[in-house]
């Protein structure tokens, strides 16, 4: 998937899940649309995304 983080054992990217959630999908919608996905996968993706954001540095002062 071009180096993007994915859900282990799938071709579902963390980005896809974030975009679906931002677009209004619910956990139930995601679990129905992607039968290989679990609630734990989705929660781990959210935690991963939060960790990435927490470690970003702001470039506004550059």
C-alpha cells in the first residue's frame, strides 16, 4: 500500500479508516463494510493516528 500503515493481515489503511470516520461512518458501518475488521483494529488505528499527530512538529514559525 505504498508504505502506508495498514491493519495487520489486511490491505485496509489507517488513512482509509480515518477518512471514513471523518466522513460520517460509524464503527458499525465500518465493521459491516469490512468483515475482516474488528473493533480493536479500529481503536488501534485511532491510537496510532493520535500518536503520529502527538509527535508532529509545527512548522508555523519557520
